[in-house]
C-alpha cells in the first residue's frame, strides 16, 4: 500500500539524514551516540523476556483477530487487559528485571525526588522557584518539565510501599495495561461496537508497548483513556451531568500531570462533536478547572508553571535540537511508535463514521498542534503515547483480509524495536 511505503520512507529519512550528513540533531547520551530520531542507541540483544514475547506474538498472530470477533464483550475487555499486561511485561523483560526498574530509577525521572518529599504544601508553594536551571536546587529534567501531578503520583506510590524502582515499574506497567480496555469501553459506550472489536487486536499488541511499560507518560495515557470512558458515559442522557463531571475530574488530574495534556481536550471535543453532546462540556470543564485550581490554594499556579517551563526548555535542551529536523522527525517517530498500519488506517478514516471519526480526527489535530508548537523536539516516543490508542482506532477501517498480516507487522516492529535498540523509555 503506497501510504505504508511513504510512512516507512519517512522513518528511513529520519534515520539516514543525520547519519549521512553528520547533522547533530540531539545531544549524545554519555559515551553513546544516539540513533536519531530515537532517544536511545543501537544495541542488539536478547534477554529473559525474548521467548515469552515471541510466544505471545505467535499466539496473537494466529488467534487475536478471530477471538476479538467471537468473544463475548465482557471476556474481550478482560482478555485485552491480560494480553496487554503480558505483552508489556514480556517486552520489558527482554532487558531483564532492569527493564522494569532502570527507567524509573533514573535520576532525571520522578521517583528519586518523590522519595524525599515530606510535605505537599511546601512542595507546591515552592514548585516554580525550582524550575529554572539557574535556581538553587533546581528540579531534575522530568520533574521540572511538568506540573506537580506526576510527581505526586509517585509520592503516593512511595507512601503505599511501592517506591522501589522495580515495584514502581510493575505498578506503572499494570496501569498502562488498562489503556486498551478503556478505549474499548469508550468506543462501545458511544455506539462504535464493531469498530472497537475490529481495532482491539491493534490496541493491545501495539509497538507503543515498548515505551508504555514503566513510562510515566503511560500513566498519563491511562488517565486520559479512563477520562474518555467516563466522558463517553456522560454523553448519554441518563445521569450525564454526573458522568461528565467525573470525566472532568480526571481531565483535571491529567492537566496537573503534564502541561501538554491540555491538548487532549481536542480529542475530548472530537468525541463530543461526534455524539453531538456538547452539553457535557460545561460539567466536564468546570470539574477539570476545579482540580487544576486546587494547587493554587497552596501556591502553585498552573499558568506560572507553564511559563517557567517554556523558559527552561528554551534555555536548555531545545537549543541543541534543530527545529528543521524535529518538525518532521517527530512525525517519523509517531509512525515508528504507532506502527505504519495506523498510518494506512488514517488514510481511510472517513469510513469510520461518527463518533469514531471525531475521536480519531481529534487525536490527529492534537498531534499536529503539539508538533507545530515545537515544545517537544525529540523524545516523543513517550510524548505521543496518550494519543496513539485513539489514532489506532483507524485500523478498524483496514480490509478484513489484511488484519492478520497487519497485526503480524505490528508485532514484528515491536519485537525489533525492543531487541535492536536501547531505548531510554
């Protein structure tokens, strides 16, 4: 299919242009030379998770499409969680136990900072003061780049006794595995029952699984997915205000986890437009605003934090990453993370009909706005994670006769990424 060839050519160009021209498009990783456009380097390897991952890939190729069509709805949702969890864990364990622990244990991540948090009030009151690079005891990279919500999530894990690198990694992976069921529930709730069934294998066995395991952004993706599930319930007539407000609470939490996640509102609007249920906007929006305003009582003002982050980003790593490359290489990474068959599905997206079409187009526009904003140059393997499940819905438009081959290509891509690259996420 021409679009798949074009998608693969975009990825190949993103790899070849820096390598052949010597263009330095992002900093080195210590003694390692990064393999652009990925945030990692070439490192072929196998590990304890290799055999389980291969077995799951074979079983998925043989049975997943048929099971998604035949299983009762309850069993489809339950099995989607179990299969997703197995797929995530097996891929992570290709790197051994460190595959579940090394990312969150990195000093640039949240967990080490979370272990030293004593009181929430003073943390929020002084948050913005520690964002600038020149500030005394400035936050590590990921903590500084986000509002306090994500750090507070890991503070909560630590208080629950899950603050060890491995324990936190397993907890995050278990949460990430709920993304596929949440998307299925959302689609069924808005009447896209067959679309959900057709897309289910691609939602579960996504190449994005390489980055979903132990990524903090996977937690954001899960919060976004369940917020959408509640919003879908809020588009019905029965108790719609209550459900819409409940979804708003989760959207508010999402905004406190990442400044960029306000763009997920575009996906939510796509859902409401598809259902012509704009009555959900007011209760959803008010509830989200209430959550975002709570930290202001303790001294953290979201807009002030965003301004501080923009300054730090432009003073820091953004200056080492040329926009002329990343404007299109970010999209190449989207192809490599979601899989080329998603790109193929997007060219046929008008076949979906509403409200699925509204959701997918909302995700497309959110990605476009994020890319044009230039607030993320590189490292988007993780940044695209919340949007990829909603783009993946487009695979439901592929011809049925292609499903098994398309799914096999997705599985093979995930296995190749995990076994050939050292990924930082």
